[in-house]
């Protein structure tokens, strides 16, 4: 090594040491004021409740308030844009979810890049979809449904909460993997779709497990399979889609925490430790589980890898289905 190379190496090491020391000192004093947690849903729903439960416990551990800022609309993109433009100082957080991974391919133009404008903190939880059918349809399993659809292509129809939404793409993924033709009837929201399903105007729909179970217990719907890798503790009698013969099928709505790109790594690590600790709290676990969520609590690296893999999964489904909102 030449004297010049040795000098440059020394400068780089010194610069790194300064940055590391500054970042560590910043994390030790952080946070000095309340944080803002931007939620891409209106108040009162499941995602909002999840955020408030976890943020409340995290705030106690941080010693600062975490203010919930509901920014619903445009498939979660309004909230994402707000956070992407925020200062990367750890004081503005995004409740990222599967809709953001879907939007990457669903929208031709976005004012943010999910992979490059954000840093993953942790995946909080996920909630699986349940495949519900109208009781008048004479099927009791995924195998029977696939056989019925193959026998009469295009005769059966399914409802969704809207074109390009998670419930729409979950069924399109099902159709692709099963090799069946089932017509899509989009509605303006899950409630409208469920109403027509219970009336028998459509034959099936993917619901979140928490929304489906009350309708199932009342005999208004028949839930034949759950779209997660394992059975739900809320309804252990319902088999998974994989168990029912469609191996590898999974469709869940996930939720996590992200912060703007450029946030100091020590702050990201502190946020992860705080949120992970909140998710380990017995009260939080109990309240979240009762609403149908499966707690995940992944590392920043695991969450980043999960999101990176989820984007092409839904991109393939979007391309095959022709879904678009532009």
C-alpha cells in the first residue's frame, strides 16, 4: 500500500468513526418530541385499530407520544407520499401495507418509490383472507369449487372490494394457480360486495378473517378455506388453501412500519427495538390477536426482503389480470 493509499484509508476510517459516533449520539437523545404515525386508512377500521394499539405501547417505551395521522385514499398512496417527502429524522413513520406493494405495478405513475424512498423498520402483523362462498352454492371445499369452475367455465362469479384491490388480486391469484375461469364483479367497497354475496348474486369472495367470521357464524356465508400458511387460531376448523389442494397459495394483508430513506441507522434500530418490544407486550398480543391479526415482528432486514419479494408476486398477477386504475 502506497503512502497516499494509506492516507486515504485513514481518512475514510476517521470519517466513518465520526458518522457512527454522531449517529449513536443522535439515537441516544432521540426522540425529543412526539412522532407522527401516518396511517393510510380512515379511523375506526382494523388497520387503524392495529396502529393505535401498537403505537400506544411503543409510545410508553419511547417516552414520547406517537400521534396517529389518518391519510386515507388512493390505495394508500396519499399516506406514502406524505412520508416519502418528510424529513428523514425518525419523527415521521408510515404504516406500510400490501396495497403499497400492489400499487408499485397497479399505477403507471407514483410520486414515490416503495423500495428506494423508505427504510423498513419492522413488519407488525398480517391478517389472512378467507375464501367465502354463498351457502346456496353446492361446494364445501376448494377441490369441489375448482371442479365446479372447470366444469362450467365463466358461470361462477366473484365479488371484490374494487378493481386492483387485495381481495380482487387474491382471487386472480387463485384463478391463475387453479387454472379456472371465474368472472370478476367489482364493488365500491367490501360491504357492498358482501351484501350481494349474501343475496346470492355472486358466488364467492375473499374476506379478511375478522370480517368473515361473524357472517359465517350467522349462517350467511360458508368459509371453505383460509389463505394463510397455517390455520387461524380464531377459526382452527377452517383448512388452509394449501391443505385443500392448491399448494403454495397465500394471500394476506400485511402491515409494517417504514420511515423515510436517509434516516440514521441507529434511529431505525431504536425504532425497531421499541416496536418489537411493544408487540411482545401481553396486552398488545391479546388485543391484536382478538382482531384476527397474526403478529410478525420481523427485523428491518427481514421486512425489507419480504416487501421486495411481494412486489413481483403481485406484479405478475396484475399483468395477467389486466387490472389498472389509471
